[in-house]
């Protein structure tokens, strides 16, 4: 089967718009959405294959943001799959 590239591009743009809207919703809830600027995307495939948002922060970073970033990196480096192995088995048998 062949899918026209226009359809793929349109769906990809819609997916990106939904992702940006979901991401910005957290800032809308806090009333700081005007401080966020989202630039057009670059077509880069990360080393692990997962998509991501790159954040450039102007000014001095708050301690809480630095701590959250360090925690996120620690979690990214971990291999948590064993921890959830039993849960995955339960979910597999339910479907």
C-alpha cells in the first residue's frame, strides 16, 4: 500500500500541533504562556529514538528547575523495565 506524502506531512503537522498544545497547557494553567516561544522543529532522530523538546532558558535557572533536570537525566539513564515486569505481565493478560 502507498500513502501519499502529503497525507503523512499533514498528519505529522497535526501531531506536532497537538504535542505543542499539550506542552503549553501546563504554562497556560500558570498564566506564563507568553514567556514561552516555540521554534519550528528540526528533523533530528535522537540516539534513543524518542522524541523530545529542547528548552532554552534565558536568565538564571531556578534551583528547582536544575534539580528537576538532574532527576530527569538520572531517570533517563536507568533501566526501570525490570521493576515493572510483573505489571506488564498483568496488563498483557488483560488484553
